[in-house]
């Protein structure tokens, strides 16, 4: 199978301690590696207010995993995250380059106003 690169965003319950959150992420990283994927890099955005309530929660812990995997690995990871009550939301985007995706995330993290400018440029507002 051809392996592609993915950006896997995981939002876990904001009421978890750092140790509990690490346990949740380690459990899902293990699922990914056992299914044949590889975690190439990680980025932590931290505890942030959600844009809307998810399961009556107002805060979540954002974590990004950069993976090298095929479709079967992504399906296995999504299935397990769907069963985990401590994961509020997750989404996956295929990227061309992990380095470029991580660099773009870090620049947006450093300058949040840049994110707003990009959205208005796309929407034409």
C-alpha cells in the first residue's frame, strides 16, 4: 500500500489532567503504530475554549499528530477515537509534506491574527 502523510487533529476533554490526556494520546498512537502507521511529528496547541459546546463541554485540549499511513490505518484510528469518550472530536487532513504542515501550524500559532486574515481573504469579507 502507498503511504501518505496526514495531519490528525485530536480534541480531548478539557477537564482531563495532563497525565490523563497523555494516556489518551499514547493509547491512540499505539493503535496507529500497531495498524502499520507511523507518528512522524506532534504539535500541541493546548487547552482552548471550543467554538461551540461538544458533549456539554466548553474547553478542549488540542493536539496534532502528523502521520505517515495508508487508508486502513486512518480508518482504524478513527474507529477507536469514535469509541473513546475522552475524545470530543477528531479530524484528518491529507498533507503533501509534514514539514510544511507543521511549519504552517507553528506560524499560525505564533500569530493568531494571521489566521483571521486568511479566512477573510478566502471569504472575500
